[in-house]
C-alpha cells in the first residue's frame, strides 16, 4: 500500500476550525472573566458532584462556535494552486453557507464533545482541571467530526447541493485522515498546552 503523506497536512487543515474552537474558551476566559455562567447552571448530579463543572461555560460555547465559523470562512478564500487541498471552497454550497455551516458544526461539536467528556469525567470523581488521558485530548475530535458529519448531511438538503463535504473529505479512501487526526491531535494538544501554560494562559499544562 502506498502511503499518501499529503493526507497529514490535509487532515490538519480540514480540522483547523475545531482546533481553533478548542483553544478559544481559554482566550475568552481571559477577555471576559466575569461572563462565567455555567453550562450546567450549577446543577449537581445524583452522586453529589457537579453535572459538568465550573470550567464549562456559555462563554466558552459561544467563543468556540464563533472562532470556528470565522476560521472556516477565512479558509474558504485560501486556494492552494496546483494542488487540490480539498477545502472549504465557496462552491461547497453555492455560496458562503457551506464553509460557514461546516465551520459552525466543527466548533459546536468540539465544545459539545468537550462538555460531554466533562460529564463523564465528573462521574469518575475527577475534579475540574484534573488530567484524564486520552479523553481530554480526543473529546473535541470525536465531537467535531460527529457534528460536521451531521452538518454535512443537513447541507445536502439544500437545492443544487454540492457533494457531501464529510463524505468527500473523510469518507471512502480518505479514511486515513481520521487516523491522522486521532494520532496527531494528542501530540499537538500536549505541545499547545505546555506553551499555553508557559505563557500563563492555562493554569495547568494539560
Ligand atoms: N472553558 C469555558 N467554557 C467551555 C470550555 C472551557 O469557559 N465550554 C474555559 C474554562 O475557563 C476552563 C478552561 O477554558 O477552565 C480550560 O478548558 P478545559 O481544559 O476544557 O476545562 P477544565 O477546567 O480542565 O475542566 P474539565 O476537567 O471538565 O475538562
Ligand atoms: Mg481540562
């Protein structure tokens, strides 16, 4: 089997909105420290522990969705000449709707994936901010891919719809890109978090 190494930068480019979404809540926390209404509304589960915890806020959800949508929209204007860098092209849905919708879905999914992880993390008794490898690293990958899949399906309902974005970027022979994301993301996550910690953006290096 021939390995197509080009799938590595392709996969990272396609998933860039979700990476940005995953980092956005930390910056939003710095910018708007007082806007910290929790996603779980302060509710407690049967086990007496927080449903999600203080680290999952509406601010983070909005920041992730906005950042990812803007990223995909910006990416839709970037063309790589003579290589098909299968992308967020405007032709995706005959206009800006495609990149905006896929970007939003990647960001929303990334943050929801992170919050679902926190639900199970609290059930295991881990406090907010405690490490939980590899779930802290992969929660947003699973969420982002899942919601982008749903977003691509919904886009198919548009008249004169383009080919399904998810299917053409990750389906069929493109499946190794999924492996690229699952393998490289924890490594990238580690590097980014150590840098964020050194820059004092994050309280803990994970
Ligand atoms: N954050 C937020 N809203 C979100 C996600 C994150 O405000 N939906 C902010 C919080 O200030 C959080 C920080 O980003 O503390 C880091 O995010 P993350 O590591 O995902 O949260 P933790 O505090 O580690 O909580 P958990 O243990 O549940 O992952
Ligand atoms: Mg954490």
